[in-house]
C-alpha cells in the first residue's frame, strides 16, 4: 500500500513537471455537482469534486457560480469562490442565502473552475460550465390550493423580508397585505407573486399577519415574528445555602418580545461532568456532588436569531450563604448582660461560621453590633453568644445572622427579632434641681423644680421623689415631702432664714444620690434696679452671655420659660461651670417672633443671687399690628401725626427699632424736600421719612401743598421686616388764604410804588432824557457852508432857491423797455425813462461855473397813440451854486436819477444830485411857493404812496457814477457803485447830511 502511494505521488510530480514545461493551460473542471436546500433557513447547499490530481497538487482553485430562478433560468446571482484544495479533505462545499423563499419558484445552479495557482503562471482558463442543477419550486406543481411563504418565520428587527404567494390552479392573485396595508406585487412566474417589506419592526408576542388575497374570495396567510438576538447573560454568580444545591443566577437583560418556543432559552453546561440542564430565565439549580468542590459552567442564551454564552468557574465552599437562623431565645443572668441562642437547619460542620448579633435600644434606636466566630455544627444544633454592656431596665431588640468565616461570601438573612428588657438597679445619678423664690412680707414661697432622670440614669421605673428641707444652721429640724413620679416640681413655704433643700429619686431597687440646693437669707433685693439687656438670636438658638462675678462662685444658672405667654410656661434652667460666661440656649420649643426672657444667677455658699437679666428672640419677625395713625393738627402746609397707642413690649414679634412715615399725594407724585422717594408696587411714588427712636410716636410732616389731599401710613420696623403699609389715613390740607391775600395785595402796592419812583427819577433827569432822546436838529439856514470863500454867492440868494424850469417840446424817438435809473457824466443828457406813457428828460448846462448850473427838466407824457406831450403836472427845480440835485418822479413811479460829477481844475468843489423830488400823478395839491421853498426839507422824505425800493436801477446807471452819494438808501437801492474804470467800490453808508450842504446835521 505504501509503495502504491509512492508511485502515485511520483507520477503526479512527473505529470506536474510536464505540464509546467509544456506551458499549456491547466484545466481542472468541477465534477459531480449536487444541490440541496434548507427551506427554513432559505439556503442552497452545493457539493462538488475535482480530479484527484487537483487534490494531490493542492492547487489553488477559483470557482465561478451562477444561480438562476424560474424554469427560464433567469440568472439572479453570480459570484466567485476561491479555495485551496487539500489532500486530507476531498470534496468542496458552498452555500448561498436566498432572499426569496426557495419554495416560491425553481432555483438552478451551475459552476465552472479555473486554476489560480502561482505555480502555473499562464493565463487562467475557465473550464466548461457544468449542467444546470435545478430544485423545483412549488409554482411548477399542479396544485389546486394556494400557498404563501415563508411560514411563521422569525427575523431580526430592521430586516428586509420577501413574501411570495403561489396561486392554485385556475386562480389569480389579487393582493398581498402586511399589517393591513397592500404592497406592490412583482410576478416571479405565471403563478407566483412576491412583495418585499423593508425595515420591519418588533412584533407582538403573537407575530404580525400577512394575507394573500386570491380570486374567488379565497385567502391564505402566514405570521411573521420580528425579534432581537439574545443578550449576553451578565453578573453570573452561584452560591449554596446547604452545601447540597448550587443556585446560579444572572441578569438576562431585556425580556424577549416573543413567548413560548420562540422565546429565549437558557442552558447550563458543566464541562467536568459533561452534563447540561435547562434553566429558567434568571436562575438555575445544580445538584452538588459531595465528593467534588470545583465546577466549570457555561451558560448559553439561545433563540432563533442567535446565541450568547457566559462562563464561570467556582469552588462551592467559597460560595456559601448559610440559612437563616431560627429559634432565638435569651437568658438574663444580670442587669447588664444576656445570653442569646439560635439554631441553623443545615449541616455546616465542614465550615467555620462568623455570626453577627444586632442589639438595638428601643428607646432611641441606638444600634450595637457584635461579631463572634463559632465552629459549624450539625443541623438543628444550638449556637450561643453572651451579650455584655447592656443598661439596666432597658428594652432591647435582638437578631442574628451568619456567614462563612474562612471564605466569606454573603451574610445569611437576618433572623426574626427578639425583644428583651434587662433588670432594674437603684439610680446612680443625682437629680438636676433648681428653685424659684417668691417673696412676701415675712415669708417666702419656694417652688422646687427637678428634671426627670433619663432611662440610662434611672436604671428602673421611678416610683416617687423625696424632698427634705431645713434651716441651714439647724440640721435637726428637717421637714419631708414625697412627690409622685409624674411630678417635676413642688412648692414649700419658708421664713426669712437661709435654708437647705435636698431631693432624691426612688425606684424598686433603691434611691438615687441626694441633690442639694440652698436658699439664702431674705433680703430687700431691688430686682428692678437690674436693667434688662437685649440678646441676639442665632437661627437655632439665642446667644446669652454674662459678666463674670468677682467673688467666689460655684456655678452659674440661666433660667427661662419655653412658653412665656402661657400659664404653664414650662420652666427651664441650665447650669454652667464657674469658668463659662456665655452659651447658645437652644430649645425645640423656641419659636420665631416670641420674646424670651432669661435670668442669670450665681450659686454661692449662701444661695443663688440674680446677676443679669436678658431678653431676645430666636428670630425677629415683621410686626403683625400696624400703627393706628391719628391726625391731631392740620395746617395749610403741615400735618401732625401720632400713633401713641402702638405697643413696643413683648407682644411684638421683634424689637421695634424705627418707624417709617409714608406720605402719598393722591393722583400725583410726592416730592417733599428732605424725604426719600419710594416707588410702590402699584407704580405710585411716595415720600418716606424715618424716625430712629421707637419711643417717639408722633411726627409733623411739613412743606405740604395747601388744599391738597394726602394719604399717610406709618410702618413699624424690626430686624425681621416692616409692618404692612396701609394708606387708610387721609387728610386735606387747609386753603392758604393768607398767601392768596398777600399774592393780591403785594402787586397792588408794589406796582404804584415802582411807577412813582420811576416818575420821580424821570422828572429829576428830565433834561438829560430830553438831550438823549430828543436832540436839537441843526437849522440848515444857519449852515457854515455859506461862508466858504471859494463860493461867490449873491447875497440875495438863500441856500435853497426855487426856480421855474424852462420846458421845451421834445420829440420822443425811442422808449426803453425797462425802467432805468441813468447816471450820466458831464454834458450828457439824462436818458429818458419811460413807463406808463410818461417820461422825463433833463438837460444840464454846466458852462457857467460862477453862477451855478442851470438844469432844464422836460416832462413828457405819452398818449394812447404813442405820442409824447409835456406833462401837465407841475414840478419843482432846486438850484444851488455848489450843490445841484434834481430827481423827478412821475405820477406813478420814479423815472430818473441824475448825478453829475464835475472836476474843476483849480477848485475842490463838487456838484451832486442826490436829492429826490416825488410828485403825485394828477395831484390837486399846489406846489409850494417860492418863499416856502427855502425852508428845510428832510433829505429822506418820500411821499407815502411810494417806496424807495420801487425805484429800478440798472447796471448802466452805475457805470456813469463818479461820486459816492451821501444819501443813504436804506433798502439797498444804491449800495454798491462802480467807478468810471468799472472798479467796484465799497458799500455806501452815509451819515445824514443836508442835501444842499456838506456839513453833518447830527454828529456821528
């Protein structure tokens, strides 16, 4: 046999060598193709072979696979599969998953191969395809009943699921519905139809129905279950209580949405024993082999979508949680200890146990734990433990639990509670006592208080209190009194001598040590001479401090009442060492807003003496009562308020520290001087005044407005807040008649006085006013210009001489379209200015410089036909040897202005024509006579019917100007002039001068 194998190997090597040397392609075709299916998993399984030479050569092969559907063999998938052939494992396998259920139609498979081995570097050549291998679908069968696939399938959430429906013989498919909704259908074959549902969601435990509707009213259906793969079990642990059964538990996570056989199942497998058992969802019980302690478990969670596992290895003796102790009992050998016993109902003789007892004091809930280590005993044996340090006559509750001492795993459950009470003994602590002394004329009443002993101090049930008292200097005469256990004070009467008082408590077992207090000799102690001081609260108490006493003091005592406003004030006291001088007094009875009074006493050999008095609040609150305000006095500008009935004693929830007075002006904003303004919640603005002394309970608000309605409120202030602001007090200030009378009388008296004073001043300064306001105007007839030597004037001539003008008839050649004011040079005629058919022409002869210049004015009037005639209206011409000015105005407008400047060779004289003569058209008023013409006429006088602005001036007018006129045309008539050289001169501002004179009329 071995020889045969050797020969075969040699032959193969030779063949391989020849193939390699021939460089021919190597083809190893697939053989014996077989196809099967798993309809539930929807998988196609392929199996095939190749020649033995391929296996022996361990070739690397590449296979190409095609999958087709229906009898027409429509190729729906093609892919490659690469593998290395092995001598030891002959046979090739491959599977393909189908989205479409395999029953829905026929599926065919074929395959071909190629050598993909680097030992054969030639181009790979594909073999021939194998023949198709077909698995017939149900649509190819001649069935009369319809059917739908898949059947009751379980899929994962989010999957895409394809359903197909195969119609029966002579049937047609109408619709396929999922969750009540129809989906678009795709025909696979003539009888098979499919739909695809994408991203399916969790279904209920009963799944989701899918229906196929067919002709003839028939239906077929299936159920789809959508779930999740199982979660991995976590927190796996195992333990035993009796060393017989091992209980394993775990956390399985979110429960499956499916139930029954489709839900997640759990199995526990032990590797050493090769055994497996089914488990519940969260626990499993495994029987313990007494001869074996070590176990190796694998826990598997499985469902149709997958499985998850968890492993644990353990020693059972390390996982012991003993059973719950039972049958507890206790023995009481003394008042301070007890013996506790119990049983365990399992055999723990192979272990050492640690047991823990819990001792709880019932009165206050104090817990004490005791641990004890004991040897494990057989089942139902009793375990004992001695509990010490208990208190006499005290109720306790006891319980116990146990665990393994060497390899502790867990405590057992607590046993049931056992209640016990220890025995009584005599009280071991003396009573805390104090007194309250009420003095009378010769005797005193002493109220003796004591605090009941606590449960730890009483050591039993107190049945009575024994009080003994007697004079300090006579120890043989003692009096006795017994008080019941329910009392905490008693009252005795003594005289003025010093006394000693003792109190003891008694129970069944005995009497407590004696407590002693001394009452000094009666003295006329003036308690009112000690002033009461204020103390501050701290939120949880009241801070009280006192000055140390210089003399020898045994201790200090502070007393107070928890309920100072009640008849049963709950008298309290607290004692301090003689080195303590302050404390925060705390009490559960203290309430905010309640004033508490404290008295500090010193305890000396001869008794207690009052040292200081204190009062304060644990927390001050805002006053509940608001001051009742009364108005006691009303004035026009002031009001007096009072609230004298407002209390400041202990009825208040805090110390009154100040008052706020609020003033509100109805329907207005308050703004009193010296007051603080405050905006209230309703938006109104009020004034606020503050009184810092709580004993001052009146205030006068001044600077008010007369006849005005005001509202007032007074707020009491403590450190806890302010009382309610209530503007219920209203008043109206009086009308200020005195001011009204003064407002009327003062102007009536003052105005005449001022006028009288003004008149007297004016009369006193009348000459100055006349010279200032009405200066004397110079007479032109007396002008000094007439005395100039350069001018030779006829003595018969006056300054102004009126002459008759020589009129001539002149033919009108041309009329200008504009009204121009033409200023001309020497020897040039003044241009005619036409307007409204009226024109005036002037001709001046300047040859005679000695006798003056004779000017001729010709006034023309244009009729309707355009003809010009002399104006019938009279006019005047003034002649002066040195100054000649003519201006002629027509009946409706100013027509011409001529100014002639003459430069003489040997004289500095000049001739000017700024004077204007205005005449009314069709005037019936006669001209002044020759005699009256010599009178003075204002150089600015213009007839009322004309305005100086009405005089038009053109640019051609100022071109002829050679002299800056003195006349001031105020409205801008002639403000800028141009010289002969066309150079602009400055604006003319001329002082008032006479038109016939060079002298000023008024000084500048």
